[in-house]
């Protein structure tokens, strides 16, 4: 795959609603992950035994993003607050207090929205957007994965 | 009561002393939000009335006898998923300070200091403020039993109970904070491999068989700690399992 093609692909993905794209052919393996303001790109050569296979690589690339389009449409006005780490999700500062935020509350950038605990380290998660909480996507005290959406925020709310 | 630390470069130059407070971690968090503290600030009290251990559990201490303080750091160079490094460095600083007093003191995973025949002498409660990219603030809450002799439950001890000697709290604080500074600078420099090796080296029951319970009692040995901070335990069968907090209990 040529550098220009990779660049075009990154541009396409950064303008789409996709958070992560993985493409694998006989020739190469490409993994692009979108963060809030950074992109990580990894291109790996395939195993030497497969190097001879002359597959026309870029073809599946163009076809790939289309299935994700409806999902983008559905929540296009909303922004997700995602988990920056693996851990346990808590909505309250301690077991007998009120939730940091509830549906309908307005949050501002930098405001604490939840706690994620991992191996006895407790992390207050700051919102990176301002807006209205539309949905809480995880139940209190449930495990969460890296990059898992936690809240849906309406930035216009 | 506590003097500004003279033996450090940038930690402990701003000390907020309270004769009594509910929890130094809570107070540190409030002070961060009011922008009254910065990297290296210490919130310390003689008497903590609502000290916290793990979520919901209490840390009990006799007024004026122990070190109960919170140190504020800004490890913005650290990605959120690398935060277990903070546990490692604070434990190593505690271990280095305390093992000079008694060689039987080890790190008990994930972040307690433990005397092999007397029990727990120190607990750490780390609370961070993080965003998607980095750890913005870290509050390292340390409860170290120093001169207290009576404890309401077994399996807990203090430095005086172990050594028989009264220890000067101010001197111990300054020793400890200078060690934290040393390990924090190693972390900042990116010496992950060295830190990891040292942490494993001082870990109680590392590469030693002991009894555990994960629902069933079994014999296992800790063979590693992964990036998330989970311990990897090998069973007699050769099976290797990664355990988080509360997923496994050390029996003896």
C-alpha cells in the first residue's frame, strides 16, 4: 500500500464516525484507531510466506466503511464520553452519596462524571465535552473496557 | 507542626497541616478543585476522623501517633492505562524507607506494606483525576502506623510495635517524601522496566508457594504483575491465572 493511499484512508476515517478500523489482506495488516485528538496508525507487513500473493489490496478499503454509516446517522448529534481505562465504573463519589451526574443534567468540560476503579486506584473521570447527559450507558459498579462508551451527551443541550 | 521539607527538590515544599480532619485525601481533592495546591503539596493531619481505605472501608488511627497524609502529584506524562505505575513507585518508596528499619517488611500486592510476622503496617489509597489522555492529578494517601501500640483488630502492627522504639514523625515524613521523589523521577524518566523489576523483587510471596482462595482453596505462586496491575498466579497444575482485587484472597 502506498503512503498516499494510507493518508487518504486516514483522512476518510477521521471524517467518518468510525472509532477504529482494521483491515487485513495477504499483503498487509492495517489498524487505525481514532482518539479525541490523535490518531494511531499501525501498518505491519504480513508473514513472509504470504508475501508472494498478489492481492489487489485497496479494493476492500473503499467498500468497508459503508456498513457503519447508519450508526453514525442515529447518534450524529450526540457525543460519547468513553472510558480511558479498564476498571469498575462507579456513578457516585462513595457508596452512600448521590450520583455525580444524572440524565438531564448539564455537564461542563472538566467536570467529574464518574469514578473508575482499578486495582485500588480510584479515578475521577473528567468530561471533555459540555452538554446535557442524554443517557448513562453503564450500570453502577459494572466492569468497563478501554474505550467503552459511558455516557451519551448532547453538546447542543 | 510539620516543617517544609529541606531534603527534597520539589515535593513537600507546601505543607497544609490540620490538627484534625475527616480524610486527607478528601481535603486534598477539595483543595485541588479550589486550586489551592499544586504538584508536591502535602495535606497532613494528626487525627483523621473519617479516614478511608478501599471504597467504603475505614482506616483507623490514634491521634498524633502515626503518619496520615496525602501527597499531590501531577503525572501528566502518564497515560491512564499506565496508572498502576503510581502504586508501584509509592510502594517502593515506602519499602525503601521502612526496610531500613526492619528487613521483614515487604510489599503486599497491590499496595500495602506488610511485616512478615506482625502484619499490615501501612496502607495506600491513590485517587486520580484523569481525562482521555493523561493522569492530571494524583493524590497519594498514605496511612503509616508509627508509634501506635494498641490496635482494635489483629493482623495490624506499627513500626514501634516491631522495633520497640519511638520514631520522630517529622523526620520519617521527610525521609519518606524524599524517597517518593526519587522513585517518581525514575518513573518520569520512563524507567518502567527497572521499577517493575524492583516491585516484583520486594513483593510478598513472589515466586513462593502460598495458599490462596478464588472460590476454591489452592496452592499458587505469584509469577508476575501485568500492566493493569493484576497478579499472575501459577497453580500447581501449571495453569496461570490473572487476578484482580477481590478475585483472589491470600490465606497464608
